[in-house]
């Protein structure tokens, strides 16, 4: 017997998709706020190690359970891919997270999310340079607008017209993530998303073990709230959010889902104000809006030049 989907059923499924998308964005936004909050008890390096020890354990468990349910064998990466995987781990887990953690010592969560929102701009620049991908005129205009907005944000959350060094850390984090997206393209042709997450997250966590001594000392004096916040950051923004994102991505076209990322800074600003009573400075807000326009132009369908 075939059961036809009624409009109510269709509407419910559509609502679930958008709820999943909103949930993923909210969890990612909460990470910027949670990092800012936990910096009271943890320094950037130990914080990154703590968060990704939790994330690695959770990810490894999910990988094993998923493979068992699907009756798939767990496989190790090919030896030829190990150097590239280690580089990806360094970029995404170590440099990105340390950059955001160090940056948020002086940068508001909202401004940090605006800077990270420039990843599409940096990615298309790197893809053009490394992968020789062609970029249309609209794409180059978007790159120029995005860079202009980024320059304005360098002076955000600071007294007087001087560069906030924290923005440079977050900018380095965004560049590292952009380079990861470009370099991981060939790996995604050989490994599934879950496998790649495991192969990158666990080595990246091990690279941060030099912070273990400091982490042990800071755990001894940290408040219960900060410890729980780090566990939250390791489980929800790092794991659950990606499950919700993948659920939505499988049911929406790519342009619809990625367009939702433009709401990330707005959600971050709201969450930051509710929990920390903190807002970006005027320059941070203006530069962020300009940079989002640039990112939108870069992500437009006309940004990629035709190969015909």
C-alpha cells in the first residue's frame, strides 16, 4: 500500500528541516559566546584542548556506533593521504580554534562571527590561486567588498583608531579554515564526511597535548559553570550542530542552506547580548555588514566563471 503525503505531513517535514537549520546556526553562534564566557577560567590553548578532547571522544563514539548500525568496517586512511590529513588537522582544529580563542580575548563574539563569515571570500581566492578555479567579475567584486569590510573590522571593539590585535587572530583563524576547505576537496572524494571528521579532529586534538599541563592546573581552579561550558562546546557546537546541518543540507538545495549562514552573526549578536550583555562596536557592525555583502556576492551563482 502506498501512503500519499498530505499537505500536513509535507508541512511538518519542511518545518523540521528549517528547525534543524536554525538549531545548527544557533549552536554555532553559541560557541562564540561560550568561548568568550569560559575565557574567565581558561586560557586559549588549554580551552581548545579541553573542548576537542570532549569532541574527539564523542565523535569517535558516534563513528563506531554508526559503522556498527550500517554494518560497515572501520578503516584507516591511506598512507598517501596522511600528510594532507595532518595539514588539514593543523589548519582546522589547531590554528582555527586557537585563533578564535586568542581573538575573543579582545574581540566581541559578534565581531568574531562577522570575521569568520568571510570564509567564503577567502576560500574562493585560495581556490583561484591553488586549484586554478575561474572567478567571474561578480566574484571579484564580492572579494573586494569583503576585504573592505574586513579592513574596517580590524579596528573594531577598540578605543581609538588602532588595530585590535584580537581581530588579527580571528582573521588568521578564518584564513586557516578557508585553506582547509580548499585542501580537503580531494579528500572528500575518497572519504565520507564522518571519516574525514575523525581523521582530522583526533590528530588535531593530539597536536594540542602540549597544553595538557596548563589545562590540569586550570581545571583545578575553574568554576563548575566554566567546566560545564567546555563540555557543552565540545558536544553541541562541535558535534550536534553538524548533525542538524547535514540533516537540513540533505533536504534543501545548497544555496538555500548556505544562505542561512548569513544569519549567523545576527544570531551571535542576539545570544551575546542576552547572556553577556555585549554588542559589537560601531565599526565592528559597519564592517560586518559590508563584509556580509561581499560574502553574498561571492556565493552568488554568477560568481563562478563558466568553463565553457
